[in-house]
């Protein structure tokens, strides 16, 4: 079974000799990117930087950088096996005949058992803090980037018209200690929720989920499929969710860090440029501003990151 949270995932990487822990001080401004770039291109391990300049929080990166680690993360012997499990969810057809109906009922039960569960409390709220992005080791990846970017978030919104939840992975350019831009492109479900909002849209950002939930946040799913349900199906165990402290949303209870906040109608700013997977900087464009209201975290949390760049890059396998 896949790891149930980021900590058990780190333990698994350590046991499988797929993790190197670095005690020397490293700078989140360009230096981590340079180290990771060399590591990825040589097929190297995941890296846990324990001493990031100007931060008390360790940074985990390159956790998905090889096919073997992707298989370990998803608990399958091969990516083809993962593909077959995804087909069960994405391509389920009405069953034909008695045998097919029985098989279909089994799939439906597995789907029902995969639905996320809301629990009373979660480790992600062991600390409830005033928002302070300055405390996190957010990377400034490339020289032409105007600021540090959060690159591995699970961004949670709700469709204001239907109440349907969406979980997506959208980069977030840091503006200051309490605000970021939210880069959801026009075709993304998060952007659709934003376009349909009233005066305010609640947003929650989970950082450091278990690897399957992180993967599910990045997957290009049809709108009717709940990303947390998919994560539960792939994990073989439902994702526990806990209600946020200041917004009307739920987040994975075992996340390392949660950013809570909102987007106000009409509040836009110029986001970018950004060193993108194409090998070029995407140009600056107007995107909404995410205002933080609260930050919660686990004790001794770990901050997750990826470097977005041309393949082979640490983020290519989640692209």
C-alpha cells in the first residue's frame, strides 16, 4: 500500500536508499535549483535539505524524479499498472451481462469506499499560526523569476454554483508574507470556480500531502471526478479530511502545511515571468491575488517543492 503521509513516504525513500539528507546550509535563491538540476539529470535521489538559509523548515525535493520513485509513490510495480487502475475510474462503462455486472458492482464498491472522510481533527492543525510565508523555504528557482514560487501545492476550491470541490496544482508567486498570486490558466477548473464566484472565493492550499494525493492534484481529471476520491482509490484507503480554521473548505488531515485564505473579486496583479517547462520564461500576465487568513502545520513539518524546467526536470513527471 502507498505511504499514508509525507513522513511515511520519506521513511520509505530512506529505506529504499532513494533519499539523501543534507545538513549543510543551502540558499533557496538559485542554489537549490542548481543542485537539484544536476541531481535530476544524473538520475539521482530525492533530497531533504535540513538547513535552508533564513528558514527553520526542511525542504524535500525530487521525490518523484525517477520512474522507480513514481512506482514506489503509487504503490505499484510499474506505471502500466497505475494506468490500468486509472482506467477503472476514468473509463468505466455500463456493464453488459451478468459477469460484467458483478465486476462492475465490485468497482463501484471500491469507488464508494474511496470517497474522502471528514474527521474531527488532523495533524496538519497541530500548530495554528498567523500567516507568514517569509518563514517557509520557498524557492526562487530561476534568475529571471521576479520572486519565489510555491511549486507543489494542492489548491482546493469549491464551485460556487454547484458546490463541487476541485483540487488542482497551480503555481503561486509570493508577493509578501501574506499574499501570493494564483496562476490558474483559463482552461483550469480553479479558474472556472473563480469566474463563477461572487465577491469572495475561499481557497485552501495543502503542502506536503502523501505522494498519491499530490499526484492526484496534478492529474488532468474530468470535472466530475473528485481528486481526493481518486487518491483514495489509488491508495486503497480513503483520504481523511479536516475542516479549515478560517474558510469553509476541507484539507487532507495529514498535510504538512496548510495555507487558508480567499480571493476577492477584481483583485488582480501581474504574475510572472516564470521559468517554465518549455525552457523559456512564460510572460507576465494578470492573475488573481490570494490573501492568506491563517497558516496551520504539523510539528516538525517538511516543505515540499519541485523545480519546473525542461525535461528531464524534477517536476516533469507531475506535468
